C-alpha cells in the first residue's frame, strides 16, 4: 500500500547489521538510533540537573531549618538563665521564650517542606530527619508552654495578696498552674530516640534530660505551693528557733531563742521568744539516739538547746527540738523552723525598716550589726543590777524585732520579686531550714531545698564555737582542697586555715573570757568538724590530735578535732581522706556563716555561700 494515506510501517526490531556496499547511503534505522541516544542523554542530563537542584534546595532548606533551630536553642538558653522565682515575677524569660517559639516555628516549617519529604522514606536518613523534625516541633511546644505558664504565674502573683485568705488562694492557684504545666509538657512527643547518629543522639538525650528536669521542678513547685497553702490555711503550730550567726554551730548559727508560730486562715501569730538557756530539758525527757548520740551525745543535745546544732542534719535535730519542746511545755508542734540573722536581714530588705517597741528603728543595713554585736555591748556573762536590766531589754528587743518583721510581712504590700530573691538566697545558704512531722510536708521541704539534709556525696567544713562568746564574726575560715589520683583511688587533703582577728575593747559577753572555761579575752575555743562523702575511707587529722568525733553522721563521715585560736593568731587543721574512685564529684554545702568559708581548688576560688559541685 502506498500514497499519502498509507499507514506508518512499524519499526522493525534491531537486528544484526547487514553487510552493504561502503559507498551506499546510511540506513534510516541508524539515524533513528542516534536520535534516541541523544534524547536519552538529554533526559539524563536534565534529570541530573533537576536532582542537583533538588539536592541543593533541600540542603539549603535543611541548613536554614537547623540555623533557625540553633537560634531557638540560644533563645531557650537565655530564658533558662531567667527562671528564678524573682524572674517569674517580672517575666524576664518571656521575651526570649517567645523569640524561641518564632525560631522553632520557622525551623519546623522548613523541615516539613515538600522539598525534604522524599528523604522521609529513606530507612536511615529518614529516621534522622524525623528526629530533627520532632525535636524542632517539641522545642517550640516547650517554649510556647513555658511562655504561657510564666504569663499565668505573673498574673497570679500580681493579684491582690494582702490578706491571709488571699495568700492561701494564691498558693493553691500556683500549685494548680505548676501541675497543669507539667501535664502539658508530658504530652509533648520528642520523636525517635534509637538508631540516631551520634551528634543527633546527644542533642536528643540532652533535650529529653532537660525536659525531665523541668517537669521534676514543676512537680516540686506544685508540691511546695500546695503544702504551703495547707500550712497557711492551718491551724498549725511550728516551733521557731532563732539562730545567731555570731556563735556558730555546724551548718547553722546557735539556737539561742525559741517560740511558736501559729498559722490560721493565712495569718501568722508569733509567741514571745524565750532564751533557750532559760528552758533546759530534764535528762531522759527527750532521749538522743543513733549517730547524734554516738558522735555528740557527750554534749547532751537533748537537754541543752544550744548543742542541737553540733550536727548539720536538720532532719535529725528538728525532730529532737520538737520532742524537747513537748517534754518541757507539753505542747506538740507540727514542725520546726530555723531563722537566722541573714534571714532577718533579707526580710528587712523586702519590708523596709521596722520600729521596735522601744522606738528603735532598725534597717536592713544595721540589723546584722545589732544582732551579732551591738546588743551584747555592756553585758557580762553573769549579769547583776543594771546588767540584768540590759539583758532583759536585749531579750525584749529581739522578740520585738522578730514580731515587727513578721507584722511587716503580714500587713504591707510587698515587692514580690524582692521577696522571691530573698527567700531563694536564705534557702540556698541554709539560713532558713524547715522540718515537718507530716511526711508530705517534709517531702515538700526536701524538694524546696530547706530541709537541711546531708546526702551521700555531701562535704562541709564547719567551725563550731565552744567558747560561750560571739567571736565567729572575727574568725575567717579559708580552705585548700587537693585531690590527686593514685591508681584507681583519689587521695584527698583538706587544709583549713583559721585566723582570729578579734579587736581589742569588746565586751565580755562578746569576746570573753567566759568564767569556768579557763580562756582569755578574744580566745576562740571550738571544734573543726569536717563532713566527707559516705564512700570516703576513714579520715585522719594531721598530727593525730585527740578527736571530738569520728564516724558516720547520717550518709556521711564526720571527723572533728578541737581548735584553740587566740586573738591575733592563726591555726591550720589538715584532714586526709581517700575516695575509692579515680574520678567523680561531690557537693560542698554551706555552713551559714555570715562571712562564708572560702574554698580553693585547682586554681579556682569560690565560697560556700551556696552549694557547689567539685568534679575530679
């Protein structure tokens, strides 16, 4: 069939080339093969270009997504530095958290772009991509929840809170907010955690760990706020111990005054404070047991309130104080609170000056001088006549100061940021400690960091005053810690340097001598007590002096040696110990001294004003 209407003839399949005359023209099939090859090459080049453009575009999207995520992480890190109680009041973390939300939202949009969707089906790369996507989304959710929670907390704290019932309502709202925020964070999906490349696995683990830490703190906050609401609702009675840092014990000042603090419908009522020296407890009425009896029983801590603080374990001496009060008065209390000079100063920083019953105006700047020095001027150890009147006035003035500070907290409109900062400061430094007979409340005090407990990895270097004077304000304490590895062990040496700078001209009640002790003016007679981690070997003191205590003290070791530093003199106490590992860490706890203990370790210097970690 021929002509224009003839149908196309199908192409024949390729066959072996026929032998032809070299001079004859090329067959049409050869020309078709060349066209097809050129077409395939063009298609291949086009595909390469398209794939290349996709790879470059995808890489750019991924890089931009990671950059946004990195900026979001930086914003979150900035927010984390503004998450103290006082920062919540003025919302310091809100701006960086909102910035983080924007960055993570941008990153999440880029990482979920259609350009990167094909990567999701790949078995290895897809898992890494999904992890990055989920972490980015989760980070944005955490930042968004955090910003919302801070705004809600701010609204609660800015609400009226001048009356007792309003304080209870506010505490319950804060407890509910902490609990609901914890639940919101618990619903966040952090994505796949297995078979991730090392850098991504590290980021994932850090994120999950930080999130768990935040949730733990929220759970603690909910517990503490709820417990405080229950206590303020009352009625409950707490024993209040007033500690004076001019005469130190282990991890607290000396418990020199005692009274009761009653709560009811959000209000506080403080009883008259009595000097503890005037209410000794008869022998056998409050028996001492366990490590306290084994280490310090010779000081009769169950009879003399001033010797309760020879152990820094407030979860031990708190219950003992409650038993002593019940034995002496017949009144059972729900818990025990310690407040020292630093706490009163921090309260006056918030409330402003207070006026005592005798007309004396006391400011935050001069309350420490009043309580550790001025109130003792002109007094002697055995007051008679005018001295007795001065002693009585001192008692009244101290009680009036505590009552005036409490009234200011009760009745005045307070700067909540300053109050939050003050309470954080005193809690971290062991200036405020609390024990409760109720397990739930005690757990809340542990969570809040005010329970005064020791842990198995705790260390403390405390100088205890036994001279019956107020010389700790003139005694500087400086420590050098040396740790070096020997095989699988670590050998430790703690050198404590004491310097007595008592000036001349101080009253007998301040600087002695205390009748019956055989001391002289300005002589610091005391005990150097060092707590070491419970896993340390039996420690020793250089020179093998007679020891006042050696053995277990709760989860730690304690070794205590006598010290005697005369005015203008110095003394070193060197403690040797061994740790059973070549690397690790432990926590140095505050001693609550007004001038904190200075620590030197491997070229770094810090103080025990707050707990700090030593890594080796």
